[in-house]
C-alpha cells in the first residue's frame, strides 16, 4: 500500500489496517448540519431536552458523524483512485456529543475485479470511536477504484 499518493487496485492489500486523523465535533458542525438538512430535532439543538432524554448533553446528528468519517477517510495518508462510492452498510452504536473527538480505523476486508477488469471493488470495514475509545459508529463502505493503466503495469520478465 502506498502512502501519500493514490493507490490503484493492484496496490491495495487485503487485511491492511490504517487510522484516520481525528476531528473534534463542534457546535458549528451541528448547527450547520441542522441548517443544511433541516433536521432541528430537539436532541440536537436543545440542551435541556437532551438531558431530560437521559443524554449528558446535545447530540451530534448520526449522519453528520458518518459524513465526517467519510471526509476523514478521504484525508488519510492512504488514498485511492476512486471512481465511485458504491454503498454503505452502517450502524449507529452510541451517542456522539458536541465536543467529542471522532476518528476511525479502516481495514481493507475485501477486493475483487469488476467484470470489465479495468476497475476493482474494495470493501472497507470502518470502526469509528470517540476520545474514550468507545465505538460510536461502525460498518462497511465499498468503493470502486481504478486499476493501474496497462502502460504502467509491470511486465512478466520470465
């Protein structure tokens, strides 16, 4: 796996594990996300209501967490020649609070060539944690990546 440059399908090793950088979820993230999506559910915008519901404070939106995880994934030293994001299978396992530090560990859990043979499908297992190491979200993401151009592929010299 290559660091600090984009990886082609052939560069990607199944079983490779790496971490994203971290981000602290701020008030501005939650309010901007609420304004963008129109989701002003009380647990996100009303501190007292969130506490009455048994939380220690206001919650960040689950989909905001997923969006930030995707952004962190794309800012890693490990990157890919991505053609498309194909799907997410996702579980929201714990609360995500304003002030939490969010990061993720990614594992390349599968890879296969497409029927055309010039692209590959990579499956990433993702485990997102807060600053206490508690899993707050987890799941899988499949992405389509380019294969190395034919002119750049090593030739067999045997």
